[in-house]
C-alpha cells in the first residue's frame, strides 16, 4: 500500500480543487479568480503548515499545473487554474 505523504495530500487537494473549479459554471468562476495556500488548507482540511502548502503549490506552478498572481509585499499569492 502506498504511503500518502503530506505533499501527496496537498497535490491531491489542489488537483481536486482545480477540477471542482473547472466544473463550475463560468459566471460563478469569474467571481473567484484563484486561491491561496491558506484557503486550500481551510477548504480541504489539510494538516500542513502554510509554508509547506505554499512550497508544494509553487512546485506545481513551476510544473505548469497552476499560474501564480500577486505575492508581492504583503499581498497573498493566488494560484490560478
């Protein structure tokens, strides 16, 4: 049986969220641009630090799963499908 690491759970949660977002109707999507690491933790009940989730999401963005917006100064980085 596979061991599900914290990073595995983060990847799964992010991909599930992306699928849920893509399955919503366009009018609803346009009112919701992306999500932050903190929002993913809250929405999916992840037991991981914000730093770990952000690092994992940045890796996913580097690999083309998400685009990033913001994150400069005190602004939260948004991950966009």
